[in-house]
């Protein structure tokens, strides 16, 4: 698929992505292709499982305990949802304690994922670091907080590769004054990789607002969303066997979706085992092929920031503004 075709596809989708009302509404699934039926049974709709969140982010399913963790960066809390038990507080503070609210707008954890040992990895927006938390003991370890001797700004999202490398984004969203914040030390808003031995590589320092990050199942492509109102898009990079990155190009141009009134910007994303992308876009959470062909859109009239697969692949969870959504998936659809 060429870049031109992607732009045309996005423009055609814009009318469908635009919300019918500006206010938050009952979430629904808009089917854009019959191919979606193999993933989500016809008639299935999203359900609201948690409310009362200042800004929901970073959901991750914890198989060892059968529960969902999700972050609330401005509230500095990570919460837990478990079927039959509801919502409880898992970490408080989740990020940095005692930050100056005049300088820091998001002191808490943002993106969450698990490492190969089942420990929780946190993109610590307020602390400017990538942290590891042992879920059994609560012990926290800082894995990365600097590149070239300068502190990170506010790490936003992260992905763990099979070799244990941590790929992450570092925009200035956690600062009240963004790029002009007196706390900002990095000269770029970067995409980074922490190697298993602890060394940090700058993968791309040329994006204005890097946000969500994920990799294809074979780890030969890296996806990064860009939450820039002037140029909202999802980028894709080629990755070689040594982790080198090349061939950057636009996978999805979301300008038409935003211009049509879609709420939000490209944000968090996940990639299923069959290569299907689930990406935050203006208008909601898009399910699409690796060629950016739309399959379905989950919408509620306000932004949906991030997502996670859970319950053994039987559910998709979404951080949706001030609430958490869940939609049932067909068993075994990921192959």
C-alpha cells in the first residue's frame, strides 16, 4: 500500500471516525469490514467496567493474578480491576511523590507493561524514568532515567521485546509547560531503546510528539504514534536483527480524522499475534490491518487513549478518558 493510498483511506474513514456528538456517550463498536467478524462476534458491544478516573491510561493484563492494572497519571495512582472484586488502588503514588504542580501536570505512572519475569514496568511520567516493580514485594527499581547524561522528560509508553530490550517514548506531556519547561533537559522528544545490558540508544529524535509504541509479532517493524495536532500520524520503522532501525515512513495519516471532528489524537496501541493493530486515533480505538486498512472503530465521543489484550486473549481493555472499557473477543482469533 502506498502512502497516497493510506491518505485516501484515512480521508474516507474520516467521516466514519467523526463523533456524532461531542460529549461522552455509550461506547459502541462501528464495524468497517466483514473481516472484523473473525475477531469480534456480530452484536458484541463494549462495556464500561470502571469509572471515576481523572485520565485513564496504560492498561496491562496480569495473568498470574487474573487482573487488570491501569494508570491515572494526573492522580498519581495505578488501579487494579478484577472480575467480581471491582476496582482497588494498587500503587499510590505510582510515579513521583511531592512534585511541584506548577511544573508537573502528570506526576504518576503512564504506560504499563510486564517484563519477561512478570514484573511491572512503568513509564514514570512524573519521575522521568523507566521503573520496574516486583508485584509480589512492591520493590521498585529505576532501570533508566538518563540519556547522554541528561534526564528524560516524561516517559509515556513502552514495549518489551523478546530479548528483554525496552523500547519507549519520551515526550514532554508530563510538564505543565511542555517543551519550554525549565525541567526539560533532553533537546529532543525521543524514541529510545534500553538494551538488556542497560545501555540506552536514541532511535529517533526527530518526532515532535512521540506517544504510543509497539512492535509487529516478528519484531521486524516498530510502530510509533505521533500526537501532534498539526501532523497526527502513526509511523512505522524497519528493524533489523540487531535492533537497528531504518526506513521510517507514515503508516496512517490521521489529519483527515482530526479535521472531521474525531476526538483525541494517535496515542497508545497494541499489536495482536496475527499482526492486527489496535490503535488510538481521532475518533476512538481503531482495529486495522498492518497495511492500515480499517476493520472497526470503538468510539464513545471522547478520546480513547490506550488498550491491552487480556483474559487469555478473550478481551480487549481500553483506557477511555475517565473510564475503562472491555469488549469480548472470539476465543482463539489471534491464532
